[in-house]
C-alpha cells in the first residue's frame, strides 16, 4: 500500500486550545477516506494543516513520501493537493469557466510579456486551458453555465464548480470539506455517486470531512474519528459503527451503555 | 392612497429643504442665470436692470416636476388619481416650506436685516430677484402655486412613464415594423464584420488625429491632463482594480517619474540634458524600482493596513523632495524649471504634437492593460482580489503576482509623470499632493473597478467636467460633489462596470457548436 498522505503526531494549538492533538493519519493511495467527529473536534484544522493553511506546531506531514508541512499553500497545491471549502469560497465575480481556468494557473508557463504580444505559445496554451476547462465543466455537469458569474450559480452548482476548480490542477489528492452540506437527500445522493465516480475514473485519492453518516458509511474505505483534537478510532465503516468510544463521543457516555443494552435486548428478541 | 400621501409628504419635505438650502447659499440665482444664458438668444434682458423673472420661474418649475416624480411610489400599482394626489401633496408641502422661507427672508430683508454676515451670497439684490421684485407675501404664494401645479405635472409624467410594459410593447412592434433592423443578430453581425470594423477604426483614428488640430490650445491642455490621468488610472486600475490592493500613495510613483525625467533633462540643477526618449525610459525604470522598494516590505499587509502605509509613503516622497536634505538633488520647494521637451525633426513639439503623442500612448496603454486583463496573469490578479487565501491554495504565487501588479502600475505612473513634467516644462513638490492619489483612485472607482472603458470615462468625468463647470465659478466643486453623490447612488458599481469576458463554445470546439444547433 502506498500512502498518499502520512501524518505523524500532528499537533496544532490556538492559544490554550489544542485543536489537533498528536494525530496520526494514513490515507492510502486511491482510497476514499473520511474524517468524522462532533463539531469542534478539529477536523477542519487537520485539513488546513494538510493543505498548508496552518503549519503544525509539531509533527510531520508527508505527501507521497515528501514532507510538505511548512511549505506555502501554492507550493503544496503544485505538489498535487487540491481542496474545497466548508463554506463555499469561489471567486465570485468571475465566471464559471474563469474559476476553472484559475485552477489551471500553475500549469501554465507563458509570462505576462507573452500575453501582451500574444505569442503562439501563449495562444496555444490558452486554447488548451480553455478546452480543458470546458471539459471539466461538462464532467461536473455545469455545461451551459460557463459564462455565468459564480455568484449567480445555484448552491449545488457552486459546490460542483468548486470541485471542478480543484480538479483543474490535476491533483493526486482531493480534500473535500463537507461536500454535501446544505443539500437535500436527492442532491446528496448525486454528490455521493459523483465522488465515487471521481475516484474510479480519475484515479484520485479523496479525503473528506462529512457529517452525513449515510454518505460516510456508503462511500468510505476508511474512517478516522476525531474528538477534542484526539484520534479516538480508525477503521472500516462497520467497525466504526459499533465502536463504543465513537458512540460515546457522539451521544454521551450513557448512550454507549444504552446501546449495549439495546443490542442485547435485540438479540434476546431474536432468540425468543 | 395612504402611501401616496406619505410619499408625497416625504418628497415635498426633502425638496423644500433642498430648495431652501440652495437658495440660502445663492445657488438658485446661479441656476436662473444659467437658464438665462441658455435662453438668452430669444429673451431680451429684463427692463430697468432687472433680471428676467421667467428664468427663476423655469427653475422652480423644474424643481416642481422633479418633486412630483419623486413622489411616486415604485412598489405598487397606483390609480391615476392617487398618483396625482401624491404629487399635489408633495407640491403643496414643498411649496409651503419654500413660500414661508421666501416670505421670511423677503420681509426681514425689507426690514433692513443684512444676511450677508453669514450668507455672503444672499445680498438684497438677489433677495429682490427671488421675491420677483414684489411683495414677499405674494412671492411666497407664487412659489406655493407654482410648486403645486408643476408637482402634479411631474406626478402625471411619472405615472405615464410607469407604463413601461406598454412602452416596451409598442417599441417591439416598431422594431418588427422596421423589418428587424435593430435585431440583435444584425448588430452583432456588423461588429463581427472585420472590414467594417477596420473602417470604423480608421474613422476613429482620423477623428483622433484631427481633433487636436481643431480644438485649440486650451482644449489641448485640458484633454492632455485628461490623457495623463487616463494613464495614471490605467496603472492604478491594475493595482486596485485587478489585484485588489488599496494603494493610496500612488502619487509617489508619479512624482518619481516626473522628477527623474525633469532632473535628467533640465539644464538646472544638474545639467545632464539627456536624450528625451532615453529619459522617459529611465523614469519608467526608476518608478518601477520605487514600486519594488515599497512593495517588498509591505505587500503582506492587507486592506486598511496597506492603505495607511501607502498613504504615508506618498506623503514621505513629497516631503523628501522638498526637504533641505535633498535640496542639492531636487532643487527643493522651488521645483525644476525648463524641463526638456520632445523634438520633431528639429523643431520642438507643438501642443498638437504633444496631444497626438499622449493619444498614442493612451491607446498603447489601453491595449497592454486589456491584454493583461484577459491573460493568465490577469485572472490570477482578479482571483487574488476576490479571495487571496483561496487564490494561493489554488496554486497562485500571490506575492509574485501582487508585486508584479504594483510594478506595472508604477511603470504607468512613471510614464505619466515624465509626460506631465515635459508638458508643463516644470515640476515642483506641490504638484504631487495627496489629492492626486485621491483623484486617480476616484477615477478608478467612479469608472468602475477593473473596467478599462470605465477608467477612460472616469478620467473624462473627473478631470473634464470640472473644467466644463468653470461657468459656475464658486459652485463648481459643490455641483461636482453632488454629481458624484448622485452617481454613487444611481450607479454604485461605477459608470461602466467591468464585464467578464465571454467565452464562446465555438471558440474552443467547433464540433460542439454544431451539436447545439442541431438540438435547437
């Protein structure tokens, strides 16, 4: 197994609050991994450490064996990590296709001087980028909305545009921060299918934060559970579902006992 | 009906107070004078040294009409009688306020009260004019009557114009009647016809060539200023409009350009008298280096902090230029005189030649700014403006691009500065006050952030209109300020807001265009 991301003993504090506390995380290449946990568990902080928004106070993060903690975010992006945001952060005044073109920025070689004189290289590069952007918009199902300014797009389309922008940089790892937040059940199902399809057709490793357990249990190969900044469980969906500490974290200490009782009762009924 | 009444009351109070204010500062008389100027061809000046009262009545009538228009309620469908009632309420309210004010002012003036101590424009002669050379009471009643009548007229007008659907429908039938001449497709076909566009460009070029010849030197001077400000605006537009960094010390780069050019070409204080075109290049270079000097330490600041620091930088440059410390280098507060002028085949540039040079440079500047905007670099700038953090996470080296924007902006300012110094043949520290930065920023904002036609339009409006308003002498800046306020309310995005580029499917992939057409 090749690890796309290998985080070891990552810690990040804000003043007196330890948002992420000595967390180890391994995301296997080609997998869909999820990070779950109650609100304020440190999921997004861990994400921000991986994508370079925060520099961890201690610990190391490797991306395909190469240490990335401490690099500027644009350098990390160049390494092949792309992300989306919990609260959608598009370039609002730009059109859909321009947002995707910005995603391709660091692959374009021509300079501003070439842009002024429209050299052949600049022209070809620009054409190629445009074709790719349109193709990506088709892929996420936004064909026909290319020229719409991002702020005018409906909510679901904005989420998909954000993914298209992230995909435009040809990432090896895609970080999705609550991709189905604010969606109705049907949209959620579409998004779930879309993420699966993404992994299968584009061979991208996906790491996501998600609150919708239906989605998480459906698509994850591996789940990591955080609570108060600590990793409390890790494993396959079925293992997590029956993990005592996870149930405690979500529902309180009494709930674990209750659920145990409930399970026993169910077995009893099953026998009777 | 109740809303009509309250709306009318509100509009009446606002217009009444505005009128009284304008009257107290003497602007109503100026307005009447202007009406008089316009209509002077037909109307002979009043008998016995009296100003024609009709002009004042026209001003009041215009006020009344606008008062009535403002009284309409936008939100709902209104019956005609309700609309007229609103207009009447507005007119009577405003008329009452104005009438009482006139009556008070008029009778106090007759009693010998001198208003000039506090309100210099309100001299007895103008008060007599405002009371139509008659009794204050009857003048007040005239105001009331006039306002009521014209406000109702205004309300009726507004009510008629609210039939927009009806107007649009009749306009549509007109269009089909004219055989689809104005159909969108045909217009776009004209614009996409290359030969036609070449003809249009040629015509515009010929017009631009002959305009300075026809204008005369006064207009060449004003339009030259406008052109220099367009160049400045283009530069600042790259910094503020595209990359979104609020730099308030833009004048520093302008000053560096002007002083570099002046010191390199003037006989005093250094006597270098370098080749002009080389000096222009060097001014641009020095300005750019100044940009680098400023940019490297501070570009990690954002928003307000950046604005404050750059504001200080602009002032520092001006103060340094006039300081004792640098007098030997810059000639201090006296400034540099007889700055070099360009030559054309041995003879010095005339104002017409200079205007042509400026036009050419503005066109080149527009071209460069346009190409940059549509490029990869331009998109990176706009992404940084929209959300810097995300732009960086998307793979844009934000620091590099912000510095680049600053340097390019500074280069434009350096060029503008060199031209400015050369045209005036003089440059002194007081040419580079904070107001220059503010003016250029206004040009960018009034025109519409990040919009190139906006910069051109903004420069004309902000540098051209104040000249046109010279007619109004003291009230120039008042009117100008009022225009700006009105504009910001009516068009908050700027006169000509930036439109993002439209990509056509066919542009990238001809096959797909066919597919779409088959579907249709």
